[in-house]
């Protein structure tokens, strides 16, 4: 599991960028227009997402067009599900233990 995916997802601007490119491919300028931060800041966010494998881009005339890459998200989702199952079992065991303690007192 690549931890850079979770690092990339930690930022709300990057999560919103992913939501936008999940709807459809978008040029960088259009993406930047959705935010109240500078275009260079959006460019840095897109670079982080690209390095994490979450987006890819292609050139079209003078524009960079970004699209979502789902494989890293699928991998992260699978890891979360495995972890959730583990914690759910532990929390259920703790609940049974606390119920037993309560009955014993």
C-alpha cells in the first residue's frame, strides 16, 4: 500500500480536485477556477495527486487535461475495508468484555 495516496487525500483541496476530475476530465485552468487559491498552488496540488498516481494528464493544444486514476483509490479502499473489519471485531470484543464486567458488578 502506497502511503502517498493517503498523504495526498489528507488535504481538502486535493480531495475536491479528485471529486471534480471524477465527474469528467478537466483542464488545469478549469480546475484552478474552482478555488480561491492561486493557480500555482493548484498546480502543486495536481502534482501531488499525480505523483500519488491518483490523476494523470495529457496535453491538448495549450492545455493539460486531468483525469482520475481509480486503481490507487481501489487499493486504499480495500485496505480500509480490511482495517475496518479488524477494528470492528476488536470493538465487538471490547463491548462483550464491558458487558461482562457490568454484569459481574
